[in-house]
C-alpha cells in the first residue's frame, strides 16, 4: 500500500534516509535532522512531499519516496524530481519500489506534469536495471553539477 506521508512518519523517514545513505556509502553526508524534515514536509510552506510504502501485513512502513516539483522550460510544465526512493532490503522484490514510482507517475499524469526524473549512482546496477525495466531511460549526455559547503558560500558571498 502506498500513502502520503504524515507528520508521525518523520522518525521512520529519517531512519530510512540514514539507511539509504549507509547503502550508498555516504552516511557521513546524511546530516538532515528530524526537525528539518518535519519543517520541509509539514511546515508552513512545504517544499518537499513524501510517500510511504507499507507492508501488507501490519501497515509497517517499509519504504519511502521524497520528491519536489521542478519545471521544464522546454516543455513549459512542472514535473517531479524524485530526491530519494528507498525500500528496506528485507522488503525488496515485493513491488514496493514499483508501487512508489507508479504513484509518482500517477501524480504526474493527474496534474499534467511532463516529467518524472531522478538520479542513480552509476555503480547501483540493481536499481539501474529495475528503472530500465519500467521504461526509464538514462540521461547519459547530462552531467550533474553541485555546489556545497565552502564553494557554495564563496560563490554566494
């Protein structure tokens, strides 16, 4: 079952973000706090949205997706950027990841959004294969750039 995240999900979302960061070999980079997540998801002006995948047995959260709207100047419409998609290892293969992506696709179609996009680490072959099986295509000609920390502060000052 897929449902919208609610404020009481923040601790489990935070825990799964940390699990995802550990899987991606970047736990030391996962600095978000529960308070920051609560504000981003449920504050006065939410800028990010969440979905929860629950198991069939007891409604226990087993995965999540966090996303925000982006905009395509070429298509003239909004889209969804999927920041994180995670299903706990013990629950993988049960259809939760596909169900999360299907719900995001449904939201796009319902709202007239023209794109659903995300990034995946180039070494994550299981995820790449999964995404390709759904019809997603890699944007090989694009390179992601990022400014953070000192470089961001230097440029912004």
